[in-house]
C-alpha cells in the first residue's frame, strides 16, 4: 500500500480560483459555466457533514480531461 503525504499535497494545492485562472480557453469558459450552474444537493451535504471530520477529500483535475470536465463542477 502506498502512503500519501497529505501535507505535501496541501503545499502543492492551488485554490479553485487559481486553478480556473490557469486554464486556457475554451476550457476556462466551459468550467465557469458548469461552476455557475452547479447546485449542491442539500441532502448529500447534510449526510457528508456527519463524517466530514473523519475524511480528507483530494480532487485531481486537468482542464483537458473529459472525465474531469464531466464530474468536477
């Protein structure tokens, strides 16, 4: 099993705004459209809050990745 150094990942992490500003067109425009139209599922939020202090979620994304474009709001 590979151990992940979360502190190193945190040091290398960029903010959502930094990620968006680093994107090239047309990726930035399409990402912003998805970000603006995305609505959080309130029921899911309440369920996730119950265990939020137990987990760390790390999202890897690339502007050219179709799966990221589909699944990362």
